[in-house]
């Protein structure tokens, strides 16, 4: 068997990632979501290196029925709720948009950013995210900003993680 990535390389990558997370998040409580089951060993290695308070959730996905590929099914029954998380809410026309408030680039506070042309601009390094779907309009961020499903019920605004949508 040919070894493509050595155990030492994997360990070094886990330590590097943990250091980046620790630097970015400080001691803020962190929710870590594992995609079952392939990421479990990696998750165990990673969370041992993190020092902040952690919540761990898992999402189980599958797209094969026997040998046939089908629609992606997500079982989010073990997802932690998002109570206590910082969320940016913006009324846009007749819709309310919800994005994670901490910029995925380096954690900038999006609630302090400018709103323009259907986008929010991070005040730290000027990444722009589309309010509608969190996609990147301008870097340096390279990943979409997480968004939430929103439902307005009377005078309440209810949000849920997109990952917890029923399959
Ligand atoms: S922290 Fe938002 S662009 Fe860098």
C-alpha cells in the first residue's frame, strides 16, 4: 500500500488548523459540527487541541441507496441549536436575511459593516457577502458566509440553521 499522506503530516495539519481556530476565536464558545461518519477521527483529534468551551454536533448525510445514487439526505437530528450565536438580521425589501455575524475570513463583526447593493461589507478587510445567499461578492474571504433560514411569524423572527432543513 502506498502512503499518500503520512501520520506526521496529518498531525501537523490538525495542529495548524487548531492554532488558526484558536487565534481567530479566542476563548469564545465554539460549535463544531462533524459530517458523519468520515470526519469523526479528525474531529476527535482537532477538538483535543482546542481550549475554548466547545459544543459538538453531528450531521449524518447520505446520497446512495444501495449502489444507486439518489438525492442528498441530511439527518440533522443531532445538531445543536444555534441559541446564543451572533446573527446579522437585515430587512431587504420584503424579506429578512440572516447571516452569521462573524465574518468567516478573520471574524470581523458584520453588524458593523456597510449595507449596499444587496451586500454587507466586513469592516475589517472589506470582504463583501451577498445578503441573499451569503456568497462572496468580493474577497479576501473565499468561502460563503453561513446563512440561516428565516421565517417571520407575527412579531417574531424565527431562524434555523440551513443544515437543519428536513431532507
Ligand atoms: S475579517 Fe472580514 S474581511 Fe477579514
